[in-house]
């Protein structure tokens, strides 16, 4: 099997430029082949076991399975996170939310209390913890999710990345979930909740629709604010005075999200654009 053979097979799913990038990443990260190795034809000199493994990975890619699941990992904020079906693959734009949460947490003293709602792979909670700990702080981080499977993966990532996170199973939309953290007080609550409307699914790539968990992606068309409304209500009871609430949002609903937070009683509501220039985050401060 040649390098071009690999590209041609991946190009049945992706455009050729993206197929080439995927092929290079697959060969480099899974088989340790550099661009020079590829140019020297070392793809054709893989062992029988390696060739079998490569064939299995290509078949999964041809079934529209995301590369991150095929390799079992992805990089986020410079850390290697394990991912598999059942957990949302972290997106590059969410790294900005981590930076924002970590910066806000620095204003809360040496031991900021942080809650990550809908943690998935644990990428936000773990990355914020590591950034703060590496600067000499002692963050107290709690992360919750409705999915037992996702919490298991998040726990694996936390142990491997040496992050001390308290993981809790919680359905934030249920009455019990709304009351779960009553009696606790957080300096920062951060969330990247489901925010894609069902009607937007038709524009999405098959590798997302067929493999990533729909419960972590979609909200009903007639209630785009479902998670924001519930999280904002819960945060009013559990954020300390002047604590910060940070959301990743659907870029089509920036005004609606900001309006919701203002109507719920938050101050200093601000919409922040992502690295692509899209309105992607909303932050707010709790006030009495």
C-alpha cells in the first residue's frame, strides 16, 4: 500500500486536501512516520502487523468514523486526551473557553472553586486545572455529565494527566440535577453544553452525525436556550457573589443567550468572538 493509495481511500469521504492532511497525521501519530519517511517510501515497508492495523484504521475512516476515534486520542490545549465513541471530540475553538475560565479563576485567589457542566472527555476541567496548578494555584475543580461512559473517559484522562478532579453524574435538566450543588459555592461555572439545533444537522459532516453523541450536540429547534436557561438558573444559587459564568454558544444565538443572562439577573454580560471571528462565548457576573 502506497501513500497515494491511502490518500485516495480517504478522499472518498473528505476532499483531497483534507484527505492528505488526515493521511499524514495518521501515519505520523499512529506509525511514527515523518514526511521524510513517507517520501522515502517507508509506508510500503511497514511490517505485516502494521499493514493489517493500517488497513483496519482505513476501513473505519471509510465508514466516516472520525480520525480522533480511530486513533483513540486528540490534542487539546497541548494535552493528549483519550476519546472514543460516546464522548464529544474537543474542538480547537473551545481552547479559548479554557483560557477565559483560567483567567477568570485567577481573580478568585489561590484556591478557586470551579464547576464544569457537561464535561464530556474532561477537556475543559482538566485543562483549566493544569493551567492553574502549573502557575502555583490549588484549584478545586468539579466536573459533571449525564453520561456514565463520558465520565469514565474523563476519569481516565484526569488520572493520566495528573489532574485532581471530582467527577459527578448529573442531569442538569432534571429537578435533582438543579439541586445537586445547592450548599456549595463556586467562583467559576463553565459549560460547553449542547447547542446545535436539530434543523442544523443536515449541514453537518457524516463523521459527526454517525458517530458523535447526539445528546452532547443537539437541542430542539423550538428551545435553543434549553441548557443555558437551566444552567443559568442553577448558577444563580451556586455561584458566589461576583462569581463568573462562562458559556460556549451557538454563534447564531449570541444575542438571545446574552439577553437570557441579563434577564436572569447577571451583570457584565459580554459576547466574545472566537479565533474565526464568530460570536462563540458569553460571560457574565453574578450579582444580588
